[in-house]
């Protein structure tokens, strides 16, 4: 993939913080293997002391906060630890669902190989879900995690039998345009590709306090793949 210009990703910046709209397929931090580019490396070419205050899964797009100095990093890290940061995500889920601020309170434990699962002996995990829009066979869901466990939103939506489109790890199948479009033809000798090549999860909003106590709200527009998926589902419903 062609690397974006870091400055083009910035949604908000002051002397202490940068909030970017993270593109999908870029890890937040160094991965265990290889030397692949990641958001933190790109940020440090822009601001020497940049630190990621939280992380988004590699496939997840959206609002990601970075601190430009150690004091700012401590300040925002404490807000995350004390659950004072408000995070709001949008997901496209399989099935038509009516969620009205529905709470899922199911503990999560990490397993080997970068996976997690619901488990009574895991760490407490809470997420609220609200239906934003229903389509023919899918739902656009607002997800507000209170805790920050690994793969929390994905697991909790699976628990609600509303797995995320493209999230094959947690029960969500890939979505193909041919399932909606009756006269959809694939070129001879080619195989139809999934409409979105990742799980459809986007961090749409982040709310936190600056060092002076002022509250900042940053909204992240959908990237092209997520926007086109939602528009297409609207068109065919």
C-alpha cells in the first residue's frame, strides 16, 4: 500500500496532542515481526517525542490520539486508565438489529496468537450498542466501549449475534456485491473479491481533556472503503 502523508491524516493538533484519522491496514505500533511502517514511526518523523496514547487494531480506521511530549502522554494515559475518555465507533454488522443503548457486560480474556474470547474469569468488559441505520440484511451500529479490552467491540457484537462484516475471526463473513446485485457479473477467469477487504469497524469520535482541562471532541470521517460500503447498503435497501 502507498503510505499516506502523515500531515494529511491530522484532524486536530495543539502544542501537546495530535489526533489523526488512522487509515486501515496500518498498525499503531511496531508489530512482532518485520519492519513494516506504522503510525508511531510516521508520527515521530513529524514530532520527535510522539507517543501513542492508545491503539487501534491494524484493520480499524479512525480517530487515534498521540501525545507530543511526556507530560501530555501521562495526562491522556491517566484519562484512559480512569475511563474518562469517550470513544465512539461505527460498525457494519450482519443481520438487522434494533439496539437502543444496549449494554453488553461480558468479561474478556486474551488467548494465544493475538485472539481473545469471552470468559467468566477474564477482565471486565462493557460496551453500549445503538442502532444507527438498518439495511436489508445489515445494520450500522454505534458502539461505545467503557473498558478497553482486546477486540472488545468485535467480541461483544458476536455475542449479540451481530458479527461485523468481514470479521471472519469472530463470526462475521465477507460481504460480496453479488449478494445484493442480481445482475452482477465477474469477468471471466476472475474471482469476485470481498466488497471491503477488512472488518468494517471505524473509530468515529474521541473526546478527551487537554492539559488545561478544556474538553476536545474530534470526529473522524469514514475512509473511502467504509463510506462506499454504507452508501451501497443504503442504495440496495
